[in-house]
C-alpha cells in the first residue's frame, strides 16, 4: 500500500467491472449478478450462521431460529439464498469455461448469459419441487 | 503451480496465464480452485438448507445433525467464507477508494468472514454432537 509510485500506477489501471466497456446488456447484467449474488450470499451465510448457532445453543437466538424456519419472510430468504447459490454457481461455471477459452465469441457469451439466468431460476424451482415431493 | 489455459501470458508464454509479480493472479487462481470445491458442496448444501424451511426445530436438528449433511455444510461454510472473503476484498478494492475507509472495510471483512464460518461450524457441531 504504502508506496506512492505503486499507488499512482494502480490508479491508472482499469477496475474490474469496467462499466464503460460493456454493451450487450444481458452479459453485463449477468456479470453484475455474479457480484451481487456473491455479496448477497455473504449476508445470507451470516444469517444462516446465526440460525445454526441458535439451533445449537438455544437461548435468545432461538427466536431468530424460529422466525427463519417457520415464518413466510424467513422462508423467502432461504428461497432467495438457494437461488443465489445456483445463479452464482452457474456464473462460476461460466468463468471456468471462459478460462479455457470456450464460449468467448458473441453467440457463446450470449448463450452463457441466458443459460445462467434461466438455469439459475430453473435449478432453484427444481430443487424446491423435488423438496416438496420428497417431503 | 499453474492452470492450463488458452491465454498467453506476457511473462511465460502460451498456457500459463496465472503468473504475476503481484497478488492478483494468486487471487484469481484461488477463486477458481475454491469454486471447484464449492460447486458440489453448494448443490448439496442448498438441498439441506431448503429442508430447514417449515421444519420444527427438532426436525431441522435431526436432519442436519446427521454426519454427512453436517460435514458437507461445515465444509461449505469454511471454504465458502474464505472464498467470500477473497471475493469481498476484490469488491472493496474496486469500490472503496478512501485509504482509511478501505483499511477498515478490509479489516471487518477479515473478522466478519471468520466469525460467520466459526458461528456456523460451532452451531452445527452443537447440533450434531452426541447427547
Ligand atoms: C456455490 C458455489 C460457488 C461457486 C462455483 C463460486 C464461484 C465463484 C467464482 C468463479 C468467482 C470469481 C469471479 C470472478 O473472477 O470475477 C466468485 C466470486 C465471488 N464469490 Fe463465489 N462461488 C460459489 C459460492 C460462493 C458463496 C457461498 C459465497 C458467499 C458466501 C460467494 C461469494 C463470492 C464473492 C463475494 C465473489 C466476488 C464477486 C466479484 O468479485 O464480483 N461465492 N465465485
């Protein structure tokens, strides 16, 4: 950090979600969604950690545990967390494909953007349907 | 160690992109490697987490207290939060430019990520411990 020369050079480098270079908006939206779901999962994991700690320890944390497990809002939050996991996971697969130089042309990029959008929704619905059937 | 890619590195030539004098490529490589572990862990964890909804406390504890779910969920949280800390570091470095604020944000990110993984792991260990 400390070095002024390094700092000056760092200032000149582009930052990563480089809004000015994006055009096709679906690929841009999916790039942003990867970051947003990542940050959202951070929060979601914090909430679930409190839930698990409450379930294990009892005491005052039980209140949160009960709210998350049986309330509508708690259910919605867990639903959103599972969606975020799937969406972010598919975003990760997209990055892994790109690392290997695959699907980098225009059609490929668009295909992957659509696949992560609809795939994320689809896998989430599939999970909850299977869960409902499995009981 | 390097991961084969199709890209050229200015430093090392074809196929070895993860080389840099700075921490950036180490960081990117870690995000990739951790994501390979997180993908299967994430699918399994999503399944058991979804199972918590609408469950009584006793039912939820019985479900995630079994050895396999407990171990998978703990691995997901520990690898996931190391990954999330690295990811959040990247986000902070991108958006927070005030030096003092950035230090503070990075500091709380370190503490927060460890606290989350610890609370999660501790909770599951309490649930899964033989009574
Ligand atoms: C489910 C399996 C997961 C996979 C396959 C995965 C994959 C990835 C990959 C490949 C990246 C790097 C993206 C890039 O280089 O731009 C990334 C970033 C990130 N991940 Fe994950 N991840 C997973 C789970 C999680 C979880 C559970 C969390 C949070 C607790 C999380 C939080 C983040 C954050 C905050 C970033 C940084 C986002 C950014 O820089 O834009 N990830 N993930």
